[in-house]
């Protein structure tokens, strides 16, 4: 299985995101601070999800999940995806949110000394039966207030391996599991996640909460 690994990165600002990208190679990097401070700050810029939004177009594999839908951890969202010349429909299930040990962030050095890692466990299923091999999925972690935690952190740890879809991810019913590394300032936690990329989902994300 090919792994889609982005550079190790920590920043004390909020960001958006599920990322779907075609990737067939592996990269590596080092932790990079966004500011001179090692203490993350909470941002209030993230938009609140809403259920008052029209549904996205129906795609192969079934009706897509409407923008603004709120789900519980363990539920799946049906999402149309496009990456380069690949397109189709996937089901994304946030199966668990797990708190990690601070020691798991040792390779990030001092930039992570005030951060607790959290692991977003995902199951991804090919619904459309189209070629979605080597694409990748990641969700954005949310705090207990339903907003971003104020921490951007990406990469892999021994307990959270961000894997891309295998080359066999071309048929309906094919599945794989992956993990998104998230983080929160010490004393707070990641208790939800969101998909807020593309179309109406940008302003009205699909969210999962505990």
C-alpha cells in the first residue's frame, strides 16, 4: 500500500479540511512553527456548521450526505469526490477519536510540548466502483465547542499512520482504513471532526461529534 505522507507540521492557527488528492509517492519533512510561540492559540474564525443547506447533487453510489449534516462518531457520510482525472463517490466513517500520549509527538520537538495528540480513525469505502486508487482522505479535528482547536498538526506517529487508498481501490465495496493526526492544547481535547472541502461543504461542513 502506498502511503501519502505530508511534511510534519505544527502551527498555532486553525485551518480547514478534508483533503482528497491523487498521490503515488512518499515524502518526508520536519516540524515547522507558524509563529515564535510554542503555545497554540484558539481561533474563532471557523464557521459553525449548519443543517439549513440544500443537498449536493446525487452521485453514483447513492444519495450524497447533505452539507451541514451532523453525525455521531461511527456514522458514515457519502461524499462525491474529484481528484485530477479521477472522480467517484466514497463513504467516510469516523470510527473513533483516540487521545494519544504526548511522547508520540517526540519527533516534533519543542514545538509540540504544549500539545496533546488525538487520532481520528477513518474507514473509507468505494461506492461508485470508479478508480480512486492512491487518493487520500483526512478530516479536521474539532474541539468541544465545535470549532477548530487552534492547532494545525500533520504527519504520522507510531500510533497514527496516514495511508492512501491502495491500488486496488477501484471496485464498489473496496475499503481501507487510515488515520488523521490532530492535536489540541494541553487540557483540552478533540471531540469531533468535519469535512469542509469542495462545493457547499466549504460553508456547511459535514460534522461528526462524540
